[in-house]
C-alpha cells in the first residue's frame, strides 16, 4: 500500500509539473473564424511549431474585444477594424495587424422575394428587402457581421429595429444562417462561414460584389500594461507566426471541399 501510495504521489507530482510547464494562451475570436473551420486548420501547425496551446473562445467580435479589455484573453482575432483601432487607441491592445480578408454576401431563398439579385449596391438590396417587408434575420450580437449590417442599414436610411419583418437572432453566424434557412429569410453572412456550411442549407447567394462588403480580419495582443497577468510573450509568438510567411501560407491553404479559398491572407 505504501508503494502504491508513493507511485500515485509521483504520478500526481509529475502531472502537476507538466501542466504547470505547458504554455497556453487564450484567443478570443469571432464565431465566423470558428464556424468556418479556419482555426482547426491552422492552430495545429502553430502548436506543433511552438509548443504553445491555444484555447479558443468564440464570440461575436464585440464580445471578443470586451474579453480582451477585461484581461480575460491574451490575444483577439476579429473582424471590425474600426472597433479594433479604437480599442488600440484606448490602450487596451497593442501590435494590431491585418491578417486576412474575405467578403460579406447576402443570402436568402432561391425565389428571392425582394428581387435583390442583379442589384449593384448593398444599400439598394437592403432597401428592397425593407420595402417588400421580406423577412431578414440579423445576428443582433454586436459581432463584426452585425456591425457591418447596421452600417448598411444606416447608409440606406433605414432603421429596421422593431419592424415585424426584422428579427434579431442573438446567435453566431452558423446558427443565424440555419435560422434564416428555416424561416426562408435573408441574412448577411461572411463568405467563409457560408462556404463551410452551404451544402447543409437550401439558400443561395443573392447579392455580392459591392466594395462595402469587404471583410478584413485582424489580430492584436492584450496590452500587458493594462493586465500584467496576460501571457504577452506567447501571444506575440502567435501574432508573429500568423502574419509570417508560414502562417499566411497556412491560411491560404484552407479551402472547402469544392476547392474554394475561404480567406485571402494580406498581412504586411
């Protein structure tokens, strides 16, 4: 019994030491990056190279940035550049870099009740949806996609909130797409998530191509002067890797089963 107890103690001791020595960072990110499968593709490459484990917490961009502001994450990887730059200016984050981009598209039922297919401006598409009172599902979660959507409504001169044809899901991108699919509604989505799950949906891209739908993703570290406990050194290893040639090539190699590239690397 004494020998067994000693062996148990030694196993517990070495497991504790091993856990203590393991390097782990918390990455707050947007649901579109998570839902698309990009992180499942690139993080094993980073972890194998550096030995740093990445714990991913997927939220809307607004919530992810707030996590970083509170010091509940070591780095954030999101897609609302204006909000990101504002948070850097406020001193919450440092070393922000562009990482990659794709674009937003408007998807909906194939019969296109609002007749938006063929239009040239996203604002005109939104005006058609509003005037026809066709059902629109909003993320409603302060995510980068939601911020972009609200900007388009504002530019169109329309306040949809409270309208019977406008529903806020308060969900991530994949769940919002599934709700829109069930309700035969329109929604705004990033192309990456759309490509990742489109074969599970009975919907079509009905509007794309307006420059306003450009969707930039960026990464930044939580400022260690704001939160001394954050793992700044390891966070910077991740940032430097994802903007390096190796990291950018890893992003470029991520494609759906049809061979479509979901994100275009553009770190400088």
